[in-house]
C-alpha cells in the first residue's frame, strides 16, 4: 500500500511536471509566434501607413503646387491685364486731357493772339511766330531725338546680330578651310612621295638603260675598232695611203682568239699589198670578224 501510494504520488508528480513543462513550452511557442505575427503585421501596417502618408503628401503637394501655379498664373494674368488696361486707360485719359488742355490753351492763345494782333498786329505777330517756331522746333527736335535713339538701338542690335552671324560663318568657313587644307596637304605629300618614288624608279631605270647603252656602245666601238684595224684608201695619184695610227687595240675573249685575229688581218693586208690597184679592205676585215665571231 505504501509502495502503491509512492508510485501513485510519483506518477502524479511526473505528470504535473510534464504538464507544466509542456504548458510552458506551448506558451513560449505561442508567445513567439504571436510576437512574430504581431511584428510582421506591425511592420506591414507601418510600411503601408508610411507609403500612404508619402503618397498622400506627394499628391497633396502636387495638387497644392498645381493649384498654387494656377492661382499664380491667374493672378499674374489678371495683374498684367489690369496693369495693361490701367496703363492704356491712363494714357488715353492723359492724352485726352493733354489734347484738351493743349487745344484749350491753343484756342486761348489763339484768341488772345488774335485779339492782341487786332490791337497791335505788327509787333505781336513776329513774337508769336517766333514762339510757335521755337515750340515746333523743340517738338521736332524731341521727335527726331527719339527716332534717332530708336534707329541707333535697332542698328546696334542688327549690327550685333549680323556680326555674330558673320563670326559664326567665318569660324565655320575657317574650320572648313583648315580641314580642306589639311586634306590638300596630305594629298600633296602623298602625290609628292609617289612622284619622288616614280622619279627615283624612272631615274634608276634610265641610269641602268644609259649604262647598258654605254656598255653596248663601248663594246660595239671596240668591236668596230678591232674590225677596222687597217684601212686603205685610193689616193689622188694612184699611190697607197695607209691609216694614221701605228697600233690598234684588239678586243678578244682569249689570247688564242687574238692571235687568230692578228694572223687573219696580216694575211689580208699582205694579199691587198700584192695587188696592183688599191682597194678598201673593210669588207674583207668584216668577213674575217664574222667568221671568227660565228
């Protein structure tokens, strides 16, 4: 019975402890979830409220600005129109008053002058004419000065605008000329380089051709000098006249060819000297040259 009671008490205590622990855990989890949900809801509500307030403030500012601008524009237009109308009315009134005063004054002066002229026409006529001329000249001078000032201002503005336009055109033309000049210089340099290269090539070709022609001429001269080693011509009295040179140069490829040349030339000269009539041996020498060259 004691054991049963102890076990029963132990079980009850364990159950109570387990229930308390579970309850605490559940309460903690519930509180955490509640706090998280509450924070999320609070953050969302705060963000929503901030966005709404910001949008409301922006919309209100835009509306207020628009209304203010409209009111300002209306007031400005109204003030401008009112001022313009007021100025026009004042000018009209002032002009009418001035014209009336001027007409009245003129009529009074005219009547007085007329009466005064009737009294003493000769003296006061001159005075009146002088006064009238002075007033007219003053008015004309004022009008002329105003017109002159207006014309000067217009001319200055036109001249400034024209000078600015001319300066812009001049700058554009100058830039275009500089670009064209640069392009022309580049093209000219390229053409000069091409011409120089072409002239150098032509000069080299000409020098080579000239050297080749000189060499060929020298070779042909040497050959012809060797061909015509001995020339005889008929004199006026039938005597044989030999060449003016005592020795001649023979150009040959080797010593054997030179010896053959000398032998052939001596044989031809000997045969010609044995003949009675003197003839030119150029043909025979040419035949000998052709024979040994071939």
